C-alpha cells in the first residue's frame, strides 16, 4: 500500500471529521482568476458543507459568476498529528428563506457551542435578513490522517 492510501480517511472518518470541526478555509474564484480565500464557520446540511454570508460579500459575487469552491478543514500542529479534508465542489445557493435560516442556525451553533437556540435565534434572524446560504455539492474529496504514519 502506498503512503497516500495509508493516510486517506474512510468515508465514515471524513463524515466524523466534518461533524467535529467548526471552521474551514473557503476558496472561491475572483474575476481575474486568482483565489479568494477566507476562513468561515460552517454547518452541515445532510452531511454536506453549508455556510452563509452577506449577499454583497466578495465570495457571493464570485459564486454568482462561478460556483466552484474548495473547502479545507484541517487540524494538528506537528507533522505526525496533521489531519484534514479538502472538499472540491460547486456551491448551490439556497433561496428558500426557511432553509437559509436553518443553515444560519447550524452555523451559529458551531460558532457558539453550548449556547441555547433561543439565545441564538434573534442573532440569526437579525443578520439573516442580509445573508444568503450555500450548500456544497461535492465533486471530489481528498483526506489525510498523518497519525496513521506511526
């Protein structure tokens, strides 16, 4: 077995890693073709990465023009601790306001673990008026778990 295959996570490991993490680096494509990279809190929608952002944000403008994204979730400080998942896909904009609010709640829960929904809901409802939501449809997933090297 080659080194790459040894460190790749199973589908179940990828799902658990996405469930346990809170933030990702989101890459969209600027008009000149350069990457636009930002750190975002995210939620999950039936196992798919979901996020929201302001309707006038650069990433929103980029996704309107080109929905391709890369999402990097990683952890670890030392080489033998590094774990990560890189999701390539297309961001599907969610139009339905109830779903936008549900994604907003999922993101807010990750931002503030342990805070009850009744305290999060006013924030989500207030900021949600200017936000749009996306769900990432995966086209490719790359993963690694360097703990398997030892």
